[in-house]
């Protein structure tokens, strides 16, 4: 679906503004016991989105295999198109990735905060590049980017939370997260890196000390370091003391408080933000504990440790990063968090992929670049590669992204309502309408659709990664959707339906009439079975076989003739076998 068709209709503004009415900005955010409150002492539930990929690229967001650190990505690009063109690409990327239009859209969709992952190298030089050892060279670009984003946030009344995502030297052994060069000393192995980090936070705090729309300072994203040097615990999941982390965060906080006494400080534990072992008594009266949550169950047990920490230290907690899962998981997680008065920040706003609000479209011939990098194809010419990357920089603009309404619906409306609503205005013509199979209703699993593969819980289950939408295109539910070469299609199809799964379609008619109901189907085996129910009637069984014409596997089958009333109608399609594909429903007036 085109982005503008949703943005300008503001389909959810009224509902989302209602949901957010208790979290309007009233001065600086602050701590009140176990709550985050505004200057009116009203509870503030932060509903945030992370701008991953803007200042720091990670390989998976660009569908890269192998090492995904930004400095490696940049080096790969430079080898293809040269340094000057690469610098131009990154300038365009950062300019186009975020604008006021994104911020205004986030506000309309229901978010009240943005978490900005910052790369230190946009603000200061690495320690090994400083002209004078021990001094700090300050760069303009990072501060200018923050200034622009903050100005848009102020106009939209959205909090901006500054997150040091890539610290000097890198804060963990998960190299991609902090763009760490493992051949150089890490943050924990270099006092120079630590001093530069402390100085950077003091500089940031001094600049923004009087800005109430800065929601807080997230001092260090996802530390993941084995301080005990246990080779089996390189990411610090089981560290029992974490003393170097706590001491360092105290140093950072002290530097911030020299110049800024009002802003909320946010700390994260070791082991990607969740290991708070050894945390001493809270050293700042305006401090919040953050945790991160991925691929586990959405039950009280899954947040038991952080709830206990909230109680023990009597401070607020915030889920500073989560996402990268299905719509079912998203709705479950938000419901769990908000029931426990925990705000959240989704990750990320945009990337190449369907499980985020905005999808960056893949440029033509980008696959050839990936094939070359993966050793499966020839090297593209400099001109061809430059065209690909400059197009990629254009594709990150809001107007060029694909909007995933289903993701937003799961994060907001579905948390509070089990009602299903139409996914889109179905394609109408003089004789009836076409309802594409992929345009089943928006809503919860079990209400709008039913699919056996709903989400990835591999951290809790101990299993492997689980893919819910096996085609990984168009929508982020468990329904398997893939590209479709049928010229009558919308470019996509529902595939791999299992016995017991179903899809519901709600549509509206302006007048009662009798319609022929036809289905566009294909089969890879004989005697495929399905069923259809119209407006809640008993399901009607259907059997069909593959077509004999090998060049055209799709067939349109007339199913029924029905009198349909004016107003709301529904059709539900049930799968009874698993070797069929579904293209669309066609309603034609008699």
C-alpha cells in the first residue's frame, strides 16, 4: 500500500490521540518513585520508536550477510564506487532518512517519543585520530542532526531520548550494534575511550540542558561484555558483579550533572541491557532503569526480573528496545507492558523488511550488489553500483517507503480492541469488486485470521528462529504471503495455508444485490480442499484440481451466487489442505 494513502487520511488519529492523552509533555520528565511523570506529576507512558539505521547502519537492515558493522559496510561500498561517491551516499542517506514528515507521522500514528541511536563518530573523532592525544575534537554534523530532529519533535510535541548506541571503542562483543572494530581497544579496554565517552555526554548535556523536549539520556546502549573474561560469557549475560559498568555509568552521570541537573538519566544492564547483577544503590534521584526484550514469551514471568528490580530500587523501568517479531508478538508485548505501567520503544522505524512501520524498498539491481558481495556474482561496474546506492538513499525518504498499517494496528488499536476492520478499500468496478487474498482484515489472530505460525519465541522455547510469514513480504502476520506472477494479481498471493487456518474479509456495499462469488486459485496437487462462509453462514466445501495448462497455473472458479445486503458484509476462507495458493475473491453483480 502506498504511504500517502494512509498518512493523509489520518485513519487512526482520533484513537491514537485518545490513547496518548495521559502522556502529553508538561516540562521535563522526572522520577516519582516507580513512575515517570511530567511537571504536573501525571504518569507518562512513553510509547517510542527507535531510529535504527540512521546514524548507525546494521547489516541485517540492508539484507547483508557476514560482518554487518557500519565501518565494514562503508568499506565495501567504497571499494565499489570510490570514497567521494561513498561520502556523497552517506550524506544523502542521513539527510533523507529522517525529516519533519516522519516526526509528524509518528505523532499521528500514536507515538509520543523517539529514541535516537547515536554514533559517537558524528560528534567527535576516535581517540586514535585525535591530532593531540587526550584532547577532544568536536564535529558539527552529529549536533546539527540532533538539533534538526529536536526542532521537529518540539513542534510535534514528541519527546526525544538520546541514546549512545555506538560508544568510542564499542561497548560489547556484539560488534554490529556499536560498529565496533575488534582490532582496536574496546570501551572497557581503553581509559582514553572512556574519557572521550564521558566528555561527549558532558558536551551533549551542556548543549541540551534547557530543552524539556529532550526526554532523557540513555547513557550506554546494550553493554555486552564479559568482565570476568569467561570465554563462555563474552556478552556478560551471567556476570555477577558488573563493577566496571556501574562505576563507569556513575562517572558519566557525574559529568552530566555538572552541567544538567534536570534531565532523566537512563541506564542499561550488561548482557544487552538486562543483567543488573551487582547494581549498588541508585546514585541519582532522577534515574530510570531500561531493559531490552526480544523473542521471548509475553507473560509476567518474562518481565519478572525487571519488575523485581523496579520494586527493590524503587525506580521506574522502561523497555528501551524491542521489536523484530510478528504482529501477534507486538500486540502481546504492548499489552503486557502497559498493564504493568511500563513504557516501550519499538525497533526500528524503517528498514528493508515488513516487521516495522516503514519498509525501505529494495533498489533495482541491488541484488546484483549483494550477489557480488556474497561471492555469487560478478562485480558491478562503478556506474551501476553508484546508481544502486544513490537510489537506496532516495528510497529511505518517507514518501518512497511502504507503510505497514498492520504493524501500527498491532501496536495500538489491537491492544485495546478485538474488532476487525478492513485492511483497505477493496478494488471496485462497475460490476462488483476484487478482494485480494493478501488484503484480509486488520485485527488479532483468531479474529481477522487464524494461522498456526504466529511469532518467534525461540529465546523462551530454546528452539531455533521461527519465521511466521514464510514469504516475508507485504504483511507481518503469520499468514504466508509471497510474490505472485499472475497478471491479474496485486503482485502477491497467500500460500502455504494449512488445514484449520482461515482468512476473514470485511467489505461494504452501497446497495443490496445478487453477486457471483469467484475465487482465483492455483494448486500443486490434485483434490485440493477449502471452504467459504459468507456473512456467518455454514461453510461451503470446495474441491479443485490443478489446471492442465502448464503455462497458466491460476484458475478462476465460480463458487456461489449470493444475495448480499447493503452495508457491512464478510467472507471467510478456510484452508482444508496445504498445496494451494490463493489470489483473490471476485464479486460480480448478477
